[in-house]
């Protein structure tokens, strides 16, 4: 059975972190002898995806939800991360720590995946043009095969990449997401092969706990229905996110949209 992983890493500042909007700031230098000081990238809740590297894990690379709640200033942060698998696994919980320095973030993660402890590091930078953080992560344990038959068997990738965007940012600008009841649809993208869809609670992302309440990976289709079993509380605001990737797991589009459950 092929792996389908949700790796939701929720990074919360050790003190009260900033939340909400962002501004276009990042590395800013002139071509002259003197350089402008590097500006501190905005904090707040960013949501996106991680992608296992298909070159090092060609058997079953996957996409998963990736959410950060970053501090507004240069400081350390810490929080929790969650690994959830399709099959008969229960939720696995880990920890994450890091530092925000001007336009960069870096740190370490650790967590138990089906009873085996894994640790690694990550590093990324803010991209002002796209209002996003992007970077790479590694797993110190390297590539690992897990055989949990008859439930599931899968590979843990040794490395991958991630991107996270400000809420309701659309990449490209022409990418559109619409929601009719529980039916979600999005723009078709040439060359698309796989799509990650998830729903998160932004209020939980600003506090503690797992904000991702549902996710699925579907082929290159343009719609999916959020199951009735997913408890969307009436009057509560959520964010739905869609990441469209090619067969080589290169991002073709990403976007998120706020909605209030009826």
C-alpha cells in the first residue's frame, strides 16, 4: 500500500508570536559600496507544503501539509509537529525548534514515526516577491523502509523541500480556488500529476495543537469533496489549501482560501 503522509509542522513562538498579515520585506541591498541593512521578514501564520525528493525516494514520494507560526522579530521559536498516515497508524507527535534571523529560518525537528525516532534539520529564506518562505529539510536517519503489513509499507525520505505562503496568496496569480458547500474546485494546470488538498484551523495554528484537520492527495483532478466525517463547526473560519505538482513533484500552483463553515 502506497504511503500517504501528512507532515504538519506547527512552529509556535516560545512567547506570543505575531499572527495575520505580512509585508513585502526581505534581503535588500544596493549595487554600491554600501548595502542597506537586511530587513526582518514578516511573521505570522504561513501555510504550504513539503515535498519529499523523488530523486532520493523514487518509490513513493509524497506531498504533505506544512504550517508555520513565526515570530515577527528575530528570536527563537518552538512548537509541535504531527505525522499522520493513511492506514491503521495512530497520530505521531514530535517537536520542532528554530531561530528566525532577518529573512532566514533554521532549526531542528524530531518525532516518532510508527515507533521509530527520527530527527533532522531544516533551513529556509523569505521570498518577498511571492510572500513565502522556502527551503529544504533533511532526515539524519537517511532513507528508511518501514514494513507494517498488513497495514502499510512505505519509505521515509532522507530529504526534501518546502514552501509556505501568506494566507490567501495565489501562485500564480491566475490560480483560482472555489468552494461550493463541501465541494472544492481549482484551476487546471498543464502538466499536473498530483494535488494535495487540506483544511486547517488558523486559530489553532496561532496557539498549540495540530491545525490541520483533514488532508488528501488526489490525482490531477480539478475538484474534491470534503467528507461529512470532517467536523467543520458552523460559524468557524477555516483555510483550505491546494498544492498542484508535476510528476517530478515540482510545484505548479499553490493557493489558499478562507471560508466560514455553515
